[in-house]
């Protein structure tokens, strides 16, 4: 029967692993799997001030991932002429639904949203 050996982590390795948990969208479980360590051990390190990442050094939240304001309205039969507003998009979808997007938006995120709604 093979005997397990206890893995000894250096202080620098612990700091590096704990710092990775502060990245946006990354869970402690993901980092634990990456290093083949129990997530509870990482939580223990995070409680220790020597290894916990400094909140000031954490990366700011990504500006790429955000929700877009979307309104789905029933189709109206009368076609009315509306002047084009600045940063305003209206998209007619199959099934008689219409999407209205106003304000600034990420074109790639909008394309993914439309693909998701029409799929």
C-alpha cells in the first residue's frame, strides 16, 4: 500500500495560491483543484494575515462582463416613425418580439445575448 507524503508549502507558495483566489470569477475550489490541495487548507491560509492577499493589490473588476439593459415588448402592428436616438438600438426578433437597447453597450456581449435569446 502506497504511503502518502505530506506536502510542505513554502510561505511564498501559500501567498501565491491565496493571491489567485482574489481574481474576479475564480473560486477557492478552482484554485484548490489546480494545486491538488483541499480547499479547506486554502481557507485556513486565507485567515492567516501572512498569506491573505492585500485588498489594495487585488485586480479591479472587469469592465467586459456586465448586464445590458433589455426590454422585451409585444409587437405593435402600427409602424411609427421614431427618430434614431443616440446609443439606441431596436432589434426585431422572430416571434414578434422586439429588443430595445439604450446607452453604451459592448457589441460582442450584445451578439452573445442575441444568440442566446434566439437559440
